[in-house]
C-alpha cells in the first residue's frame, strides 16, 4: 500500500474536510494523490477556489497539491487508503453523537475494496472504531476486516489558532488492527509528519489516549474554576494566587475560564458514556464537567450582583460582551460557552450587545440565535471581555472608559489586564 501511494498508483481519500480534515488532506496531497470529500457543497466550492472555510489556512496552503475536492461519494471508489476526520460532538443531553461518523463509515464501506485501509481520526470512546465503525464498513462492503481490509486509528492533534505548531511538527499517535496495518499506517503518516509517529499498542489504546488528553485538561481547568469561586468569596485575586504558586517549579499553571469548543468541553462525555455503559459512573470526571458547564451561570450571577452593588437595575443595564468564539484568534464558534453566558444574562433581562471580529454573523445567528453588533456604542454599564483575541489585548483603560457610563464594571474573564482605577469596578476570574 505505502509504496503504491508514494508512486501515486493508488489514491488516498480524506472524508470530512473541517479544521482537522482539510489540513491533513492538503499535507498528504503534497506527496500523494488525494481525494478530499465533504458533504457540504458550499465548503467544497470554497476549497475548490483555494479558500479555507475555517479561515485557518492561507491560500498558499492549497498550492502544489494533488487533490480533487468533491461531494460525490462515488468518487471515493477511486481511493484505497481512507482517512475519516468527521466531527464527533454531543447532543443536548450530553450523549455522544456518532451520526456523522456512522454516515461516513457507510460512504467508505460502499467504496471499500480488498486490500484497502481505513484510518479514523475522529475523537471517540475506546472501542468505537472496532465495535461501532467496523461492522458498518463490513456490512456495506461485504468484506471482512483483517482478512479483506485493514483498520487503523490516529487521533487528531491539530490546535486551531496555534501557528507555532503546524500539523507536521506535532508527534502523531498511530495504531492498527494488526502488526502489518500498524506498520503501513505508521509509514503513511510518517511520510508527512516531521515530528515522527508513536506506535500505540492497539486501536483502543490510541482512542483512549486521545480522549484522556482533553479530559485531563478539563479537570485541571475545573479545579481552577472551583478555586476562583472560592477565592472570589474570600476577596482574593485568583490570578495573583496562580502567579505566587507558579514560583514553585512543579506547580502546573492552569487558569480558570469558560470551557467550550469541540474538544475539552466534549471529549470527557465520550469517556463518561462508555464508562456508564460498562456499569461505572465516574465521580471526578463528572464533577469537573458540572463545574465547567456551570461557569456561565455563575459569571452571569456575579455580574448581576456587581450591577446591583453599583445601584444599576439589571433590567435597564446595557452590557457589551467581547468575543464569542470558543478560543482566541479563531473563527470557530462551536460549543461556545460565551453564548451560554449571553443567554444567562438575557434571562436576567439584561440588554446585551455582542461583538467579535473573528466570528461570522450568519453562523452566530444560525447556531445561537444571537446577533453580532454592527458597531460599538459608548454607553455601556458593563463590559465583559470573554475571549482573548489579539484585538482585545491591545485595549487599555482609556478605551474602556470611553465606551462606558458612570460607575462602570469591567469583567476580565481571561485575566488580560492589570487595572486599578477608582472610577472602574474591575473584576477578573
């Protein structure tokens, strides 16, 4: 398989061209012949023009690549090595939503031929590739895994917005359904990953490694969020405490904040789901999720308390929230906890203006039924800096004062500023 791909006698297909699939497809296409498949026609048309719908990649990333973008599943029949990189989210009940993964497996299954390989990159719970996806592939191909085709799993490690660690510079975990599959998957990925590959002992080990990466981060942040709640009652600055504690060499500097996005706020629920299915209800993981999911409501309540302390009627207050993307300097708004914060404030009848230079107004309206402000006003009772965009990092006290009323409140959820002014009530997580 690997020599045939390098000689372009066989074709590699990437199924799902989001923030994970597109970069890996383009990198593969610098070395192999690639089919890039996605069901979203508008997104595919943009990629055919050399545009990244996620606005993560420059037009230059599309140059010198051998790739055919398509929405036609029949084109997948031309491929022999399949990489599945569709999103895996949760539903409104916090239950893993495997629908995109299952549909992608159906499409790949219909295109499978003897000797082919299928490698999944989507974040799942341990066992999903072999227990959920493999039967779908076998059903729709009429082939048997191991005998007729090989399986692999290589968890994505792309960090949106991080320009210092491109895909090729991040060590890649690879796994396979047997020794031959592992060696082949390692060779294919090793061809493009300069940082090298790590061969996991099994597909389940690779799946588990991915899901605990973000579960660990989720728990560490939940601890800092709980400490922030405690220290707020004590009148202690959490950021100052972290700076002081950070002087010890083995203290881990995690910070409190809103935990959204499609990884940290989602992946723990996959592990929870599988654990409960096996008869064990995790205590620590579930506790961390409860704390992080509850932060928007706690912050909203804190702002209401500050407004009342300033003799401002919440129902007549005008508040500006800066930022709605799930992290700084990206356009991705999936699972944004800022949206939850805005809705909490609206439940208190607060008049909320929302702004974000990176987010799409149409996407925000469609996803959260919220409207991005056309322009910033100059009469806000409070401002909440919710995302650490580079634009917001440049703001100073004079700017904030220029757009606020008397007795204003500035809430800094990212700890961006050091402000001490008698005219402004400054609060930070």
